[in-house]
C-alpha cells in the first residue's frame, strides 16, 4: 500500500466493477483517510465465453489474473464473487474478509420480465437458459418437461437471450447490484433451488500474510456471520472435492438462536439421484473458534452426502 491508497484488483465486467466498487467504498468508509484505486483486468473466464467453465479449468479461471496481481505487488487486495472462487484458496493467499451476504437466491426471468409467465406455469417444452449444471439438476427435479439451454456471458448478454428463449435463470445478487431487480419474474426459494456455495457473498482476498495495517482495515468491514457461512459452504465443496463441473451446492444460514443450519445437495450420476442432507451446529460467529466450527459443519454435511452414495 502506498500513501494510504488501497489498490484493488478486479475483473473488468460491469458487474465485477460494480461489486468491487461497493466493497472498496465500504472499506474506505470504515477507515477514514484511506482511498482506493481499481486495478482492472480481463480474466480467462471472461475471454472464453464460447466454452463451458468445466471444459477449461473451472472456477479458478475468474481469479487467476487477480491473484497474479497480488503476487506481483500490483494490487493490495482482490475482490471476487465467492461463488467464483475454488473451494480452497492457494496457500499463497487468504480469504481476509467478506461483506454481509446479499440475497442468495436464484431469480427466474421470463420473457416479459416482471409480468412474464412464472416458472411452474411455463408450457411443456419451453426453453430456459442457464449456465449452471447445479441449477439444471434442480430445475429438472421441479420441471422435467422443460428444455434447459446452456448460456454464458455477462448479465446483459444473458438477458438478451430472452429474444430466443422463454426464460433465463440468474443469481438475484448480481441483478440487484446492477439495479435490474425490476426485471425479475419471481425468485426461487432456497427450498426449491439451493444456491451455489458462496452465492451473494463478496470476498476480499489478500496475500497469506497481509500487513497488520491492511488486516486491521479489512477486519473493520468483515461480516462475522457471513464469514462463518462462507467457510462452512466452501468446506463442504472441498470435502467433496467438487467444483463448477459438479452439480453440487450448499447453503448455510443462522437462526435467531445462534445455530448454523447448513443444507447441501449432490447429483449422483451413477444412480441418477439428487442427494440431499442437512446439519445444524450451535455457533457464535464472533467466537475465537467460529471458523473451525463452521469448517467442521461443512465437512460433516459432506460426510452425510457420502453415506448416501
């Protein structure tokens, strides 16, 4: 860091820039006298929109260039959508902080937007676009009579597919951060559609041993409950050795009683079954052992899934 200016690595997409600016503004607001500059770049995941993520490297293709900027000293922090990060960061890096989780749900957008046909009312054979196999297996469980079409690209590109498709499914958080919530036809409940692990959480990554000054600045914006949720959901993915090429998801939330409830799904290709499991863990997000407890909950959930295989 130089002259109290935070250098923030980000992807160049409109959504990434909006999310990074949101995170950087929060850090600056919590640390008087600090300013920031964006270090924007295009990642491999942004360049190769003609192929599925699973075909050329999975989630890491959205963060590699940003991590290189950290290693080379061109940036102090990198901001990611947590769902774009691998289940475990490389040992050179650290998940230093997360912001409070935005709406984690998936959104259904039919042609016609807010006044369009709802998902369960679509006629048989209707074409629904999504770039996520996690969504497809859950959507098929609800409506096996529809056609699910793979799509990639930024939010505007995907919304543009409504010219040829009947509907698309996107993350609610991105739509809301881009001011596009008015286009949503309806939201899937987390019971209907379990979100991607980490969906709606903005993650702040640093080198594994940030300076005391930087660590303190980020600690002031870290949301303890969202951090525990992030650890639990990503621990589940790691325990199953699962990435974006697997139809797998987990979702954690705190109850008023200080209990973490964690649900997970896993599509077992051999038996053609969508496996489900749940664990609960008393957890104080501000306790010294909260990260360890959250990680243990994710591992326990993965074990419950394995017992069904």
